């Protein structure tokens, strides 16, 4: 009888989502990327900082033999996304359209793929453009909207005794790392953040059931 109970308990623990591991985002708190360049781009160097509120607060670009500092006005146009990756490219361009151009793609992604992207372009004339890329969502149909999920997650956190005002929202993603019809909402305690000062809430898109996972 004891052996049977042990086997049943083991199967339950293996199947329970509460004990599952979850891939997390490693935020680019500061970054420097360098390239020898191609054509007339010259050596390219990108450096900057991202704060705990998911804001790019400084960004310097060295290209075309010049140094450019992106203004605070333009930095504020970047969506507040937990970026963990950067891609850079170059276009020779036409003088009438701005000439030489550097493209910086800020992105948030996991081993399952890229979830969000924002493109910042800089021309040799110091013209800056920012565009949030809408990734292909045609194969993703959800019952819940992002706003509905956030309400469910915040309600669950409060019921579990958490003061949401003391936490930053770090992300709200559908099918975070696997195709399981589940939303993952992540919270991190505001600085100074203690060890384990974060938690996840999984929200089932079909049933609205919310499950809180404590940080370690």
C-alpha cells in the first residue's frame, strides 16, 4: 500500500505545473555592441542602459565616423519592453531619403522565438525614427485580452497577500515558452529587490484559472 501511495504522489509531483521550471528574461541593464562595419558604415558601436522600469535611459551610437547621442525625447518614444536582445544592420541608402542608415532592433524573446520588437533607425543626418514591429499574430487566437489577464493576475496576487504597489510588472506574455494556452504574468519587487523578490502568475486562457508561482 505504501509503495502504491508513493508512486501516485510521484506522478502528481511530476505533472503539477507549480513545480515546473520557467524560462525567464535576462534584462539588458547595460549593453555595448561593436562591429567592424561594412561598406561606408565605418566601425559601429552601440552602447546604452535600461532601467528597472523597462526604459532605455541612454543610447549612444558611433557610426559613419561620427558619434550620436539619442535625445531623451526620442528615448521616451521607445516602448517600455523588457528587452533582452539587440540586432544591428546597415543600409547605404539614398541621399534624398536620408542617406546612410543604421538600424537597431531591440527585442524580447525566448528559445521559443521573438515576442516583441522595436526598430530605431539613425541616418547620417541624425534623423531618428522609431517603429514598434507587430509580429505575426494570425495563428494566435486568445479568449482573453492582455488587459483582462492583467486584472486576473493582479486580483490573484492580492488574494495571495501581495501588495501590488510594491512590485513592477515585468511582463505579460501568451504562451511564454511553450504552446500551452497559458499566459505568464511576472512581477518583481521594486529596488532594492531581495533574493526571491519576484513571482509569476499563470493564467489559463480557456478557464481563467490563475496559479501563483513564488520566486526562488
